[in-house]
C-alpha cells in the first residue's frame, strides 16, 4: 500500500521504515499467538458446567493482530518495489 510522499523518500528512509514495520509486525504476530493460546485454554475450560459458558464468551475472536501484521507486510512490499525502482541497495 502506498502513501502520499512515498516517491520523495530516500533509500535510507525506506530502509528504516521497512525495519520498523518488521519489528511492529513481529510484535503483532507474537501477541496474536498469545491470544490464540489464551483462547485454547478458555475453550478447554468452557467444558465446565455453568461457568464454562461465561469462559467461552470471553474468547477473543478478532484477528486484529493478524490484520495489522498483514498490512505492514503489504506496506513493506510497496516499499521494496519503490526501493527497487530507485535503485536502492539492501
């Protein structure tokens, strides 16, 4: 995904944004894994009569972290394409 002003970015700025995006995406994916692990435990605990319904209802069903990580990966693809067009070296 491109943004206004991308064409004016220097090679160093592109490289720095890619690195920052990779760091943020890794954090989102780690958080997503923790949410999945928590949901698994809640699903198992939901088998407890009466209380299990309340536990099951507390599952985090969003994929927010996955969506954010994917958006950063898409952004990095665009930045990589821009870097290649500008002849930047990795």
